[in-house]
């Protein structure tokens, strides 16, 4: 069953190349062997699977998802794993210095989270997204998935956005800088207070981004991250994402008490920039 899911998802990834042969040449994998992966007759070894994931810019657990979910989650343009580039542009040195300045204990915040904030496009609705932080080489990387039904007038359409970025722990604040990986039309920043208790449960801070509406309003609002653990039931967690009323069962009391207190109609704890 797992082989079939991997095979179907690999066929999707290779379809963005001119041919399977071209993808194999760039991957450095024998074409006949790769065809066995595509047919589902053979599963890649752990080492080969990691190599394939790095090449296409996906994660191993994503390849096991059903094809419809995988199609939504992956970026459409295959990419290599990012890393320092020798003799690269001068500005990369500044970025690398910032990454190296991040505190070594940032790894404490690795794991999965539900993130809650008021929607920038639907006034009064709470948006619940899924966030993951993990270490890769010397960096703490981030991924945030938003998934909900977007209403525009009388029309309702499914909406999905995947943000990729990095986490920095500088002095006594957590900085998460992300970009919209599917459409490449947005950059988002979140600043969080670290959790000082022995058990990590909640992180509080501010998130700044833009509305999904055509007006593209710039918004800044309070956000709460609920720590779920290092491993979770991913499909179940993805099924709980969306936009909810404040009295929904999907909104924990902690979120209701912290984000919703004193809010009526238009959330008073959110700011929108006004064009001049």
C-alpha cells in the first residue's frame, strides 16, 4: 500500500520534467531501477528515499500521503535542497551570519503546532493552521499549512497555502520568516515569546502578512502556537484545519480566553495598514 502511494506521488513529481530519463540523469539514479519505484514493484531504500526527497524538495512522510493530498501540499516546481553556495552572492554571507547567530537551544522548539489567529480576510473568524519546525544541518526550518474554504460573495472554493521558511532564536525572541511556496506571492513574519516552562505548551506572539482577498490588505494580529509534540497523526491534524467561529469545538479555551477576550465584531487586536 505504501509502495503504491510513493509510486503515484513520484509519477506526479517526475511529470514536471521533460521526461523520466531527464529526472533520472539529474538524480543520478539508474533509469531501470527508478522505473521500479514508479511502478510500485520496489520501494526505495532509506538512503535513496532521502536523496529523492532532497532532489524534489519534499519530505519522506509527504510521499506516503494519498495522491490528492500530496498534490495539494507539494510545490509545483521541483527544487533542490537549499544550503550555502560557494562563491555565492555577497548578501548570502549576511544571511548565513544571522543563521549562525541563532541560539543553539532553538532545537527545543522543533515539533508540530496548531497556530491560531484572526483571519486577515474574514473578520471575526479564527484561522487554524498547522506548523512544523525541524532541524536540517545547522538550520531550524519551518513549514506552515493553511487549509480552508474561502468565501467570495456567493462562491465558496477550497484554499490551500504552504509556507516554507526558517526559525531563528535571537537573544530572547523567536523569529519565523516564511514565504508562500505554492504561489510565491507572499512573505510572512511571526515573532514569538519563548516558552520558559519546563514543558512546552503554548507560544504567544504577533504575525504579519497579507489578506488572501484581492485588496491584499497588510495585517498584523496576535497569534498563539499550541505545541502538539514531535510526532503526530498528520492526516488527522490536516483534517482539523480551517476557519472557525470563536465558539467552535476546534477552538481551545486558551485561544478563546487569550485572543477573543473583549473582541466583538471586528477584532480589536488586529491592525491593517492603510495605503497613502
